[in-house]
C-alpha cells in the first residue's frame, strides 16, 4: 500500500465572484472574500491582489483589513470580508493570493477574469454594413400584427357584452 503524505493546509481563501465578470476600468468591483484557518493554531494572513495579461504582471497591491495588511484568523475559524476593489485595467486576470505570515508563502489563491463589456447593439446597428431597413420593417409588421391579434383575443367579458348589446340594438333599429 502506498501512503501519500500531505502537508497540512495552512489557509483557504474563496470568494463570491464567478470565473469571469464584466468589468469597466475605474469602477468598484464588489465582492465577499472568505479566509479560513483550517489549522489548530491562530494564523496571520495577508491578501495580495495581482492583475496580469498574457502572463505579464500589470499591477499588484494589498487588500487592507481593518486598515492593516496583516490580520488574524483563529484556529478552525473563518472571517468574511465585504468590500470593493478598483482597477485601472480591464481585460485582465485578477488573482487574490492568501499569504501566511510565518512562512511568507502563498498558501491559497482565487482568480477571475475581468472582461471588458461590449455595448449591446442590435445586429446591423454597429456601423459595420449599415442598417437593414427591410428587416426592421418586417420586424415592425410582425409586432403590429401580434399586437392587433392580442388586442382581439384579450377582449374582456364586459367589452364583449357591450359589443354584443350594440350589435343587437343595431338589428332592432334603436
């Protein structure tokens, strides 16, 4: 039987961000970061942010917790950090590393991709190829036909009764 020796995990970090998120440079990116200490001794940690593109480091910084770079997590406990981050770049990889103070090593990390949002324009309206007026006219015709059909189908009982009474009065001549 083969025994696998595992080192004790020195810390865990995770957050509520998906694997990619639309982000516009200069705006705040809100998130909740969780830091867990799975050991049986209190640990001091630091959170370091890094943005990179194609493997090249663009920027790095420290996330301050209660105004300090290093913070303590009790043994077997976790902390929840609410906050925002702000970056001058988009279209980059964002990584948050959890660094343990005694070893000064990265013990865990999380990452996401900050994707540049693109304007939502209907097909043909983006200036490439011009506007297809025939498609626009056909779409308007379909919408008008559908709304006319819905109007006739959605006649209320009172409207139906009033219409039938009006037709009856016409037939009777008053």
